C-alpha cells in the first residue's frame, strides 16, 4: 500500500447496484465551490505523495517527478520537431508551440523555404499575445481558409475563419481573420463571429458561410451539438441566418460544408443520428429556398465525392446494382451517374480476415490506400487508364513502419506527403509525386524533406508482435517494446499496457517520444493491445464489441495481460494498465473485474458511471456504442459500469489506482473520475486523483500542463510497479 491509503476511510459509500441512488452525484457540479474544494484537496494529496518520490538514478538529487517533468517538457518543446503543414495557394500553413509560445503561433512559409533546415516563417497570429491583450485563456482549435474565387494556383488566400477554445474545451468560438492586414475582422465591420458553442462555421464564398451552432432554446441536440444548418450572409445578424435544415433533438448533430474544388463545387449537409449512422444530402443552393437531394445509401455507409468520383465505404454488406460489396470495402464510381440511379461501381479494396482499410487519400488523379495487414501498414495506388479502367499498383514497398499519406493539394496536383514512423524510429517526412502513375508510369522518387532526432535511448530495444487468445478463441494482436531479458535477470520487467477498444479507432505504431524517455529508457516495457472495439480489422472488429458484446473488449485486454505473464515478460506485481476516455472505461473495468491481473491502474478522462453517462455532456451521442441505460439495456450496461461494480468485499484486492481528468473536459464529464475516486476512498482503497483545471478532453492545454500530468503519471508507475532501476517500489 502507498501513501494515498493512509487517509482515514469513512464507511463505504457506493451507488446502488441498480443505479437508483448515487451518494457522490454532487461531484457532477463541475465548477461548484464544494466540488472544486474537493478537487483541490485531492490534487494536493496526489502532488504531495508523488512529488516526494526520489529518483534512484540521482540519489540526493531532484525528485523523480521533477526530473521527468523537465525531460518530457524538453521533448514537447523541441524546436526540431517536424512542423505539420497544409498547403493553401502558394503557402504552407502551420500551428507551432514551444517553450516561448505555450499557446502557439499560427504561421506560414513557402514549400521552397520549408524544405530548408531553417524555414523563414511569417507569423500570422500569436495566441499567447492575443491572450495577454484580451485577458483570455484561448486554446487554438484550427483555421479554415477560403479559396479565392476563380484564382489560379498560387494566388494568396485572404479570408480565414479561426476557432478558439476557452481552456481547451470542445465548445469554441469562430472569428474571421484577414490574412492581408493580419487582424480579426470585428463584427462592427461585418466580420463573421460565432459565439461559444459546440458548432462550426465554414466558407462558401467571401460573403457567405455555413453555420451550425447554438441559436438559442431548442436548437441543440440532447448531446449538446448543433441541430440546425443555416446560410449566413455577411452584414446580417447571426439570428437571421437562413435555416436550411434541422435534425431531431435526439440525433447527435448536423454538419454542413462547401466543397470548393474548381468546376466541382458542391454543398453537403450530414445528419449525424449517432456514430456511424448518417443521412447524407447534397444541397442545391440555386433554389430558393435551397433544396436537398439525399444520397440513397445505407445509413451506416460513408459517402463523399471528389471531382467526378463518388467514394463509398460500407460498414455492413452493401447490395446494389446486382453486386454485393462487403463491410470494410472501398467502392468508387461516377457520382453523377450514382445520383441518377445508374450506379457504375468498382471495388478498389476488399477486406480479408487479416486486412483492413486504414486510410484513403485522393490526389487530383489517383487514389492512395493505406492498408493494415495484421496491424502492419502497406500502401497501394489506384489510377484509371485511358479506357477508364482502374489499375492497382503497390506504392513505395520499400517503406516499413507506420505510414501516413496526405495529398499536398488534391485539387491541383498528384503530390503527396508521406510520413514514416515506428515505436522506436523517429518520424520522417517525405514528398512524393504520382503524376506519372495515371499514364502508366512509375511514381517519382520520394524526397526526404524533414526528419526528427531520437528523443530517447533506444539502444537494445526490440519491437515484436504477438497474438493472445481471448476467452472465445479470438486471436488478439499486440505489440511489445522491450529489452530482451538476460538469462540471469532476477526480476520481471515493469510493464505498461495501453488500450482503447472503441469507436472503430485503430491503435498503430507511432514514435514513443515521452513514453520512451520516461518509461522505456529507464527499463520499462511497453505494450499496445489491438483489442476488439477498435478498427484494426475493419468495422466487424468494432462491431464485435458493441453494446451487449462489450465484454469481449475487456476479455481481449485481459487475455493480453495473461499472455504477458505466461510468456515470462512480467508478473502481476509489475504489470500496469493505462487508458483514456473509452480507454478509461476499459481500465476502469480492469480494476473492478480483473484486479488480480494488475499491480497498478491508470484511468484518464474516463467514462465510469454507465447509468448516468447519457445525461452528462456529450454522453447521449454514444448510446449506439454502449446502449441506453434508461431502457432494458441497463441489464447489460451494468455488467461493465465500473462505478456500479465496485464492491466492499473486493476492496482489498484493488491495485493502486490513479485517476486523471480535466475540469474543462466538456466531452466526458469530470464527474465520472471524481465520483469513482470518492467511492474508492470510501472503501479505503489505494487511490489518488488529479484534475487539471484546463485541457479539455486531452487533459492538458499546453506543453507545460502535459509535461506535469505525465510526470505525475510515470512517477506513480515507477513507485507502484517499478524496480530499483527505475524508482523505489
């Protein structure tokens, strides 16, 4: 037991197993004085405990948390990171943070300058200076630029819409920005300004935008997102924007956007009923009022268009035109013919038992696919020959690792950015040109543009892939990053498992940076588990763990833990788990259902109360994933609601636990973590919690906050499951 357990424990205070009562519901008052006093007290306890842990590498030196904080901050603030860029006209745009610019700089340069070691950046907006001038706590949420009407490639863009968030929350504001004068355009001068809400503005032309936002009572969904899509014309009040379409209150959200591809301009409205459940419309704005044409596809199919090409990705088997296209495939065809009811479709990708489509990138005349084969990337490019027939080629087969591809400018050319990374291989960025491929030629050589140096000592580290067998016999892949144990090694390796298992999100290798410095370099082993609920094997892998089958994700994760022990990698006392958001629900279930497997548990920005989750912030939008607790679904939801599975008789079995959340998280309510902590405390369990006052769902709004959070997290791990090589047990 650790210091946190020394606090006197009151009598057990647990929610009723049927969800009928909740003694800690008062902690859902996010900014209530009493609740925040409780938060400050727990923060102080956690900091006092963890900041006192010595660093065994520096006897008598700085505490471990201080050392880790400094090391992680240096990595996050490194000036030799690869600046991520998007091309708009003649410029590449980038948002950058470092030690001198905590909230960041929005800037731009040319491709020629970007390819040099020291690009010349033009600063467009300094968010730190903006905060100082306005007395605000803005966090950058992004920018969208308007393509100049009829402009040739290279003409400067002038009109921008910038999204800014208070403290990192999902709700944000949008303000118009002039790229010639480098100032915000005030409302008094006709500038577009959207007040704080979960919504969006997007350009149509210099005087017109799509707006989806909170227009007042009855205009947001039960999930807190916009219900209405409106056309807003410059010089008119927001409240008078023309209503084009509205979704039901119990839908998730509405989205509207304009495709400005020259010669192929289109407007889209998407009714998001739930995750992976949409109705898609093309809007005819030439009519008054505008009319909507529904794309006649199944609601779980994603459809879009680029130039003449319609792109369709079914999530269940799709029967059309006498053909059947399996779930997880990629299907294309002439979009106008499809709208006329004359589909001429071609399947570019067909999944197998071991392959799935990870991503798709469209350039002016090619389609590039990133395919996962047992969670290992490969690329292929598809083009049309002179007869309009599709031709497939392997693309850059010499590359290995995690491969990311994006078009430089899909409307203008066939250039692509290719990023290559791995767990212990620093990221590189390359530039390729596929312009020869449609004519039957070969892609040009990839040109190395940027690379990052190593952030930690990877000498002796090995990456290996393994497969565990879940309770129902399913083969579950996982990656292990470790130093092979010597024959005379006396202790199992401290091992950290990470997982997610939800919303069809795939976990693939990426450079471990801060994890490598704080964990691997000090002798830890890291494991990434590809459990069901994710998208590693396509939509069927996700659907296998939905709703009443959620237990399969947890069985998969537990099977990986057991496999690590059986293989001799570690043992229970030296095995920890970490997960956030849906992954926090995962690790919460590891704590309450599998406490005998783990020596420590980390639960970040989590869902934990599955009885009330649909009533808290964006939770209503996740019922397609988990179920509706206000119906008979509660009978299976209660089986994976960690808050309701806490049991007095098992309290002594619960391993040391650390919960982390954010007051500013307006996606997953911080009440989940607060209430779970309070319930564990009432059982006398070994628990501590830490809540950042900013950060949104990411848990941190700045590099400084991220470094502090992670320093506490890894100090907790070294204290609980570490060895003498890392920190005192």
